[in-house]
C-alpha cells in the first residue's frame, strides 16, 4: 500500500501548460472567437467583435481559473494480494481524499499499468466535498511471470465547461509480483530422503564425556536442566551443554536457464514449465522441513534470510518460499554455453537431495550433468525436449522420432551416472512426474543390467559411491511404473 498527495498551486511555466491543456472544445471556441474578431474588424461590425471576444476569452479564462485553483488531494493504492501466481487476479483499490477546505470539480482518475496487465483503468469521479473520500477498484491479471510497476496515479482536472484539462500525478508506485504457478505435489519418499528430523537426518553429536563437553551461552528458552555450572563459574555467565542437535536435510533445486536449451516462448513454453516445476518442488520440500537452495546454470543461488549466500532455509518456511518465488518470478534465459558453473558450485560439498530441471542436453552437457550426481545423496532430473514442446501437445511425444532417440540417449547417460532421469512432454502433470520419481527411487538394488534387468526398464536406487545400484532403463523408456 502506498499513499501520497498532490497540490495544485500556481507554478512557473504552469500557465503555458494550462493553455496547452485546452480540449478540442476549448480550441474550437478560441478559433471561432479569433475568426469572428477578424471578420468584425474587416467588416466594421462592433457586435460581431463582442461575440468574437467572448468566444475567445471563455476558454482562456477557464484555463487561468483551473490553473489558479488549489487542490490538495491525497491518494493511496492497495494491492490484494501483492504477490499472485501466473493467470491469477489481483485487486487494486484506489482511494482519493480531498484534504482541502474547498470542494473539487469533476475528476478523472487514471492509473498507469503495463500493457501485459490489461487496459489502463480510468474512472470519472463527481465533485469531492471538503474532507470527502472516494474509492474505486479494478483487477489486473497476467499469464507471464515478472514484476510489474503500478502507477503513478494520475488525476485529470477539468473546468465545468469542458474547455481545459490538466493532469497531475502522484509520485508513489507499487509493484505487483507475478510468480510461477505452484502445483501441489504428493508426499513421496525419495531414496536417501527422510522427512522431519527423523533418523535419516545428519546429526551433529556432542561429545559425551564430562571433560569434553562443549558449552555455549544461554539462550532464551533453553532448559535450565542443561546449565553447565562449571563453565558458568569459569566464564561468569550462564552456559548450557551442547546436546545432540538435528540439522535440516538439504536440497538443491537446479534450473537450467540456458537460452540454447529451450525453444519457443510464452506461458505454455518448455522453459515456463521448468520454472513452474522448480517452484513446485521447492515449495513442497520447504513445507516438509527441508532447507532448500535454488541454483541456476550461471552458478548463482538464492541467499538465505541472514543475507549470506547458500542455503535458503529458515525457521519460517513461508518467508523462504516467498524469497524463492520472488526470485523465480524474474528468472530469465542466460547466455551460458553450458552447465560448468553450476557444476563448480555443486562439487564444493554434499548437497543431499538434488532435483534438476534440464532443457536440451548435448552429449558434453549430459556428461557434465552426470558428474553433478557425485556430490549428492539422491539426484532426480526432469529433462524437457523443447522440440516436442514447440510442436505442441498434439505433436510427437518425447521419445518419438530422431529427437526422441537423442533424448533417450541423454536419459541413459544420466541414469548410468546415478540420476533418476524422467522425460517431460507437453501436457505432463508435475504431480504425476513427481510420483514417478518416487517409484524410480524406490526400486531396490537388483541384478546388473542385462537379462531380466533389461526387461524391467527402470533405474534402481542409488548405491554407494554415486553409481547406479540397479538396472538402467532402455533409452526413451521414461520413468518406472
């Protein structure tokens, strides 16, 4: 919500602007008056001269009076809500208040909005009494992600005869954030993942010996039974024992934004599906208690609430989800030729669960993506065939034709590297693919590829060392069922 006010005092050079604000009616009266005066002078008609002077003086007088009138008007704008998913509506409430002692004339209220949000809203307000208030509202909607400025709010003032109009603007603006659509995902349990603070979590264990205890300062809410009196006496402040403290399971959501990896544009393009999928997975895992980091192929990641780069966790998952969605609202294509920068970031530590959304991959980039798996516990990849997306939902599915054969080869390379790789075709639902990823990850270690395993057509659970512990799906076979 923003608020501001404008006042219409006389200004230097403002009278010229007032004359420039003459309407078509005012200019017609002025032209007719000048013509009548000229004819009266040529013909010597005194009465016609009076009529001409009256016609010419009326619009000029209206412009001067309108310019000299002092209006003190306060206005505000409220967005409800200020953050909406794509294709959803937001309501904009405009409030105008006359804070002067004089009533206003007829006002035309106009708000500036980007073209993508719809036509520019205009409202005509009757005279506003002293201290009076008027409220109007309109709705905006966008199918495209982004941040869109609203404002400044403009007031168009006119005289009672409609001879002159002046426009004044408020200085404040608001921003509407359109985030990608988030689809609810089913609660699944991927291999290597544990929900909450269960036994599958990594824990930082305190040393059990009395002499080896590592105390820390007392914090509000600590149990007094954990007070370590020996350290308290030594340091002169209340100290408590460090105990077994669980850490949130980590997850990295990797989004491939390379311009060369996607074809087409618009709300139904492959890139927009990938952005929406990354948002859905990130929000789903945050709700399950994960500490989620969002990473792109450029090597940049969303910083945490404390401002430090890295994990975007926090005590309030809603705030972290908002931070991630705001970032995804403005993510665009990058000019990166490959995934090398993202690989450099991922190889720096243990990433826990890794969920990636890839566009078109050539053999070199598929090999780079395969090496990303080495530093993660479980890796799930959604690979989009942008060629199939450009042909539309009625075109060939991913895995059909020559392009499908290449996609199948890339999936095979990822699966051999330990990824749970699934192809994505136009019309595929995110929830169904997420459930398929759970089925792929749930396959236990089986015989090596060949024989019965080839007939299984699924990727086994990830074994120690990052390799594939189970059979490898045949190219183009898609997710396990």
